[in-house]
C-alpha cells in the first residue's frame, strides 16, 4: 500500500482529533442516547434519532482517522537535508512578478492543505511547479487569467 505523506504538525492534529473523538465526543453522545432513551417511545423521539445520527458520524470519523493514521508517512522537514531545494514540508516565499506581492506557501499533505493559511497540497499545480526548485528560480503557471510568473525568494525548513 502506498504511504501518504504528512507533516509532523498534520499528524499531531489528526491524533488530537482522534483522541478528542474517543475521549470526549463518543462518551457525550452515548450519554445523550441514554438520556433520550429515558424519555420513552423511541419512534417519535427526535433527540434519540439526532444522537444516534451523531454517533454514526463520530464512529465513521474515528474509523476514517484510524485508517489515515495507519497509512501515513510522517515527514519532518527539519531533519531533511534538502540543501536549499524545495521539498515536501518546505515553506516557500514567492514574489508574484505581475503584482510585486510576496506570497508564502508551505507544501503539505492533502488532508492538511488550507489555502487561506498558506498550506498547499503537494499534489496542487503550484506545489508540483515548486518542488525541486531553489531560491532565485522562477516558475510559470497557467491560470484562468493567463500565465502567472513567480520568483522563489526563500526556502525554509521549519
């Protein structure tokens, strides 16, 4: 089976979510089901049905997280000797040639990507264009508005 890359921080976040689901959310929904059962007739008990639905969601998410965690390759970019090359986990400062604005991206796994926070998936067109480049290199991307050019200003491994 192919291992899915993830940063140390992404791995920690998945583990924290799994722990919360098992130790907080699961017991809370079990308690809600017990309280709803105490109210009597389950056929017309909306609280019971809502709690059972929530339980199904929680159990599904637990299984999903356990499967993801069992199939991860955690990559700690701080110990990778990439010699200035852009690799998975690197933080990259770019200069947009058209606007002169600076953009910062960190290349992460698919499950941890969040463009609003500057976290881009290693499978995204931007990340694929960046991986293997060095400071001072330029990249060109095709965008709906036309070609976009960027210069790599800095590569960091944090």
